[in-house]
C-alpha cells in the first residue's frame, strides 16, 4: 500500500492511494491507483533495465516510470497519452525515503542505549 500527496500543476493538492503486487504467472507487477479526482487506474509494470520500472495503464492512456538514482532517490515520471497518441510528460517528481520513527529515535539516542526492534 502507498499514499502520495502533492500539488498537480494548475490543479493544486492531489492525493493518490494504491497498492502494488507481483503477478507470478505473468511475471509482471500489477498496480491499482485511486486518486482524489475519483479516478481508479489499473497498471501492469515491468523492469526495462536494472534501474527502471515502467507501469502502463491497462487502458494504455497513462504511464508511470520509476528510475532509481545514484543517490538512492527515485525519479517518478507520470505521462499521459496526447491527441497524437504519443505519451507526454504530465508531471515529474523526485521521491525520497521517509525516515521511520525507529530510525529517528535511534539517531537521537546515545550509542550505549540498546533497543530491540520487533520483527513480527
């Protein structure tokens, strides 16, 4: 499950909730996104190289590309089908990993302290 909140150019605040899973029989990723505009989109995804995962909507009207960058961040490029049937950039973002509460506590705690992380 994931949640994204950001501003869309010319539209303001936007929210997307969804889920991603791997479909073993087809060897593809499957994703479903539900956005604050009331739109649900189903995607399939494949790795095109060692750092790029591309999801294309089942309707073939949208594409989302995730590219892992050297610094550990991920470039997200969202594209939509234009009138001439080619994909055009809709928006782009750089994603970074959010630090967990445990990581924040560990950083703020002297190294002599011991914490046990629940692995269940």
